[in-house]
C-alpha cells in the first residue's frame, strides 16, 4: 500500500531503524530465564520427594509449575535484578558476574521461598 | 511447526529460539514506544518474562502462525500499563546518545539529518494507535496481517490506520518544514 509519497516512506524507514539492545540486557535476560526454569524445577522436585501425601502442600508446587507467576519467584527476580549494578561493579569479567548472579538467586530464593 | 510439545525441555528450547529471534524486535518496539533506553530495557524484560509464563498456551493456540505479533501485543499491553501506572506519556524527544551505551542509537544515526529528527518528533506526537502501527511497520518490518494481530484489529482496519498515520505524519513534517522556511 502506498499511503504517502514513496520517498516519505523511505524517510520513515530511515528514521525508524531497528535498535539493537544493549549486550548486557541479553545476558541478564537469558540468565533470569535460566534461573526461573531452575527455581521451578527445584520446587517440583522437592515436592515429589517429600510432600506427595500431604494435600496441604500441593499449592506451592502448583505455583512453581507456572514459574514466574508466583509472587515469591517474582520477588526473587526483582531483588536479584535490583542488585545487578553492584554485582557488575564487583565482577572482573562476565563469568564472574554470571556466578555472582547465580549465587544471588540461590540466596534470595532460600531466604524468601521457604517461608511461604 | 508441530502443535504438541513433548517436554519442558523442548518448550524451553522453543522459547529460547523465540527469544533470540525477536529480542531486537521487542527492544526496538519498546524503545520507540517509551523514548529512552532505561525504560525500554525494563519493558523488554517484562515482556519476555510474561511471554515465558504463557508460552505453552500461545504455542498451542497459534496453529503454527508466527508468534511475533503475540510478543509485540504483550509489549503493547505492558507499555499501556506503564503509562497508566506512572501517569505519563512517551517522552517527546529521543534521549541523548551520550547517556547510554547501546551498540548504536537512533540519535547517532539521525545525527545531522534534521528531516529525520523531524520525522521522529512527529512520530512521538501521533495518536497512540497510529504511532504503534508505524513503529511496527517501519522499525520492525511487520506486514499488515502481523500488525493487525498485534493490535487486535482487522486487516482492513489496519490498512486504513497505516494509511492515515503516514498521511498525518507527512503533513506534520511538511508543515514544520514550511514553517521553518518562512
């Protein structure tokens, strides 16, 4: 469809170029998704091992199955994200940053999720 | 695309594919929608986290159609909430390139091109639906059908929307140019 002059559409195409995301966004997002998956998996495994017979415990693993939907998991993500800048400053390289982030996730999950 | 996902691992692998294929699309959309990189990063993250939560159902219901419009629709809804929650509108100008560290920025690309700056400023002043349609068409390269799915409109309504958006923007830009020439 040609709504305006062809050269105006070319101008629009030139003005609205795709914007590359910052490299650290891609890394941070991948790490968040990996950790969400692992957190949910841990929840499900713990449930299978210890609480199969107690219906009162069914709610929590069911929540884990929908991963990011739980407030606890969301809280973990938010808290870990909030400390991203300080971890970045403390890390000498990307690998160290990834290790610190993973450690932070585990700590935060231990702190928040068992109380729920 | 097969409709049945056999395992969680396969689902995650499919999501990773989707994420890698469309991270730039979601980020570009977010950036042009909110006008700065900081909020665009937040919006992009929230979009993919929400997409991850609903991915299995989306795959099931997509019938093999591309999921890009679904992703952009999530970003669109989150952006609407973003403005509602913060009671603000998109920034009128694209932020200063010196403030961020993206591989490249629209500011640097349009540097020295007054007409491009004028186009970007005009895009920010368009009504929301027209601005979004233009971003999807020109920044993301989506066709009418994809844009229609992302905006929840018919193909015909989308065609009209794009037509009007381009004409309105062209009028604004030409009007500015004439005013400056006087």
